[in-house]
C-alpha cells in the first residue's frame, strides 16, 4: 500500500513539474476544457434558474385551476384551421358556467386585450399589459395588495371605471406620489386607481408588477368581447377536495349542452388545466437541457482532443526521459500515472476555472438583473468537476499507456 502511495505522490509531482515547465501548452489545453465545462454548467445553471423562478411564481396558484378557452395551452391534435373557427369564449359563457356548474369555489372572466398606453398628467407609458378581468381573479391568482384594495364584485359586475396597478407600473407612473385616488387614462378613458399590488418579481411571461387590472365589464362597453371579438377565457377554481377529473367531465358535458353540440361533434373549446401547463413547462425545460448538453458536448469534445493531442506531444518530447526513468527502475505504472495525472490535472483545473467563471457571471447577473435569481447548485458544480475529471482520464489514457509501454533502450536512442 505504501508503495502505491509513493508512486502516486511521485507521479503527481512529475505531472505538476511538466505543466509548470510548459506554461503556454498548459494554457492552451486549459482553454479548451474551460470552454467546454463553462458551456455545460452555464446552460444547466441558466435552465435551472429559469425553472426555479417560474415554479416560484406559480407556487401560489392552485394547480387545479382550469382555463376554458378556444385555444390550447399546449400541443393539440385539433388542426389549426379548425381551432381558428372555434367561437370565442365570451361573458355569457362565464355567466352560464358560474350559475350552472357545481363545485366551483371561484370563477372569473378575462379578456386578452393586449398592450395599451397609460397616462397620468404629463407622464405616458406605452405597451402596458392591461388585463380586463372580473373580480374572481383576485382569489384565483392569489393576488396580494400592497396599497389600497382590489375592486369588489359589485364594481366588477357594473363595470366601474377603476384600476389596480402593478408595483413597477405605479412607481414609473407616479414616482413618489401615493397613487390611490389618482385618475389615469387607459383606452382614452378615465379610471381611478384604487389599489397597487405587492412586488412579485419576474416570472413566466408578463409579471404582475407591470400589469394593470380593470373590470372586464368596463372594457366590454366599448370593445367587442363577443363571439367574433377579442379572445376571452373563463378561469375556474374548483372547490378543495373535489375530484378534478370528474369536475372536468361535468364542465365539458354542461358546456357542450349549452353550446348545442351533438354527441358525434367534437368540442369547440379547450379545457386547459394549470397542472397541464406546468407539465408542458417541464417538457420545455427538459428540451432546453437536452439542447444545452448537445451543444456543450461539442465543446467538451474539442477540449478532450486538445488534451489528448498535447499529451501525445508531451510523450514524444520526453521519450528520452522516459527511457532514462525506466533504465533506473521506474515501473510501467509509474510512467502511466505520471502522464495520466498530467492529463487529469489539466482537465480538473480547466473545469474549476470554468466553474469559477460561471459563479462570477451568476453573481454579477444577480446584482444587475432585478427580480430574477441565477442559481448555481451544488449538483451542477459536482457535474462540472466530475466531467472535467472524466475528460482528463479519457483524453490521457491512450498517451499514458503508449508512454508506459516504451522500451527503455529504444526510448533513450530515439530521444538522442
């Protein structure tokens, strides 16, 4: 055992001396591995960070929430032309569902209105996501009010000219002023600010921080939200403890009957569940990870070939030294370990530099980018360290074996 430890120590020392004596070669070898490890860990960290931030923003929502729409949240077997001819989900559909479908804890009608310009006195903000939606969205989306209040069910039903702002929108529009009670213009009409949401941070799609919520019935006065108008949806939160599968079937049956669909006719609507959206997001994240691995694998391949090439050159340059070592009694395993350690050290140091670069960039981005957390997990660091070690072993094993099998007499004669 002591003999092997001594061989390990001496081989390690020889490898370090060889790397120190060939600084330019060492640097070029490190560069290839560093780029490869950096690519993989950067992609993994970016995808993990995106996944975590999305999941955190969805954590307050009930995964059983259902969106009844004319379009699907995920891939659909229904042809595009057929989906385009589906009727819009309108306010009458919402009223029917709210009154006739049992086991509903909360329901809301939302109009996908797009971007609008918001004005307060001389201040103007363009491309604001203004969401016309009924009062029920407050409970469904688990919205939190920082200042003021959300509009009531009565204000929602009557289409009162009130608005609730996201925190970023309120700050940009009013600076240090208290927004509550101020009158702003959206859709060219006056609305009174009655509430400001708490800060949520960036997430999937548009953050609530940059949105404005107005009663859907207010918008329906001057914007067509009917069958041929702006796209809408009914958002439904089933009661707790309800069998969601059975609830979905009842919802479909009643809505099909309401729309007069016959038994042999396909649905002209989609029942999208938030849990299905989460599954769809997971599939996208997995796809991004796979693409990242494929791209990064090419970088690692280049780095591995670089190390192998450098090691073959090193073996050739030190052929005379190998012959002398063998003539003095050095065993094959000593020569093998000497070159193998050199390759592994190159790869591990390159991997550590790549990890350090990812860590540094993550720290910088966390300080520069607001509302988004970049995460470099221990598992990703372990993958980087393990991969760099593996690349070193694979890249160095053939040159190391070729060096260990050299005949001492031939090696000394060749090196002269």
